[in-house]
């Protein structure tokens, strides 16, 4: 049974996340979704003056209003899921007031419930992350550590057309295993592994490029062979999970720069050209450095991607 935590704040972005899940798992009977809403914390005056009859009355009205809002937000998300074919028995709901912070409270539930993914709506697009990504979504992405987070934007998706962005490490096999688990048993799934490669750094002088041009072909062939081996390992894993060879493909693209901007732009272009509705990326990229909770390429992709779901794994 796949278990998914869907965070909602009643916004249109949260409802898009509900709609994405409804499209993705249409007809599936082995997916449980828990909808969670975190209300603002109880104001200090209501906690400190709870024995004052007048304060208690105001607090009671405030609490009732917040509970009604939460029920409405959760009900709207449930309606979207049920309209997409989900059975009510596979939908649960949780509501509480903020304890530590909205993002941390959501992720605490994700950890305690051992969910396979935490799904949130993405506010928009753009490099100005606080303004366009949404502050809560941004916080969830930053502190979720190794918990997979799905960011959803747009209105209509080819949800089962999947693009997996490869770096030059073997982590692609782990990504393949996760994708296989979350798509297993679904019809019409198409998975493409895509690797962007550039033999020269962006600041490489032209004279240096010319001096080693003769080695470029050898470097490209070596990179292609190495990445194809990773792909074959991932493909074999997916075959064991029930995915046919025709459902899985691989492409390597040779670019002119390894800058995060160039890499992310090319990956997003491939996503659009291939009409992929789900884009999967590794959290820390090639460095795997813990101090960088999200790699620079992954960060650009999550902020700039539109009309798709980005899975940060």
C-alpha cells in the first residue's frame, strides 16, 4: 500500500495538488491519502487568559471559526479526489493547530506516519523563491531531509509520462526504485531517463577548449558508456517491478556548459517537449553534501518548473 500525505491550506494551489493525485492514481486501489491541515497557533492571549469569561467567549468563537475553515479546506480536497475516482475509504484527514511551525508540523506527521511522499501545491514559478514558490512550500523543501516531496503546479498533466533527471552518479538506480514503487501497477506509464552532460565548465577559456578538443570525443563516449550502464541497471530494476522495455527509455544530451542555469533550462525544455507531467530529481545532486540540503540544479528546477509535478527525492 502506498501512503501519501497531502498538505492543504485551502488555496487553489493545494487543490491542484489534489487534482494531480486524482489524475495520477485514477483507478488504483492500493493508495491511501491523508489530507492534513495545520491552523495558525492559538494566540497567547487565549492561552494566558483562558479563565476570563469574556476571553473564553472570544476564544471559543475564534476556535470554532478555525475548525470550520479546516473542515472546509479538507472537504474541498476530498471532493477533488473523489471526483477523480478515489474511494472515501482510502482518504483520511488530520487537523491540528500549529505547534512548532506549519512546515515542521507537516513534516513531523510525514515522519511519524512513514509516508512515501509529502505532496504540496506550488505557488507559481520564478527564481525569487520566497515570492513565487511560497514560504511554507519553500520551508518544507528545505528541511524535509530525505523525505520525498512532490511540488505540483498547473491544471492539466500527463501524469504518467515521467522524466527522471540523471546526474553522473549511480543514485539513478535508487531514483528508479522509488519511481517504480510509486507508479507500479498503473497503466500507460512512460519513463524517460535524461542526462545533460557538458565536457567543459562555463568559465573554460576558448584557447583551453581548442587545446583539448581532440580529447572531447573520447570524454563524451566515456560519459555515454558510463551513464548507459547506470541506465541499464535502473532498467533491469524496473523490469523486475513489472515495467516493459518499451516503457523505459534513455537519452544523453551534450551541452556547452555545466552551470546550474544551463542544466536546469535544458531539463525543463526536455520536460516540455516530451509533455512529461512528472519530473523526478535527486535532492542533493552529484556532490551529496549534507550542508547543501538541496542541490543548485534541483533548486532552480523546483522554482522554475511549470505545469508539472516535481518530485524531489
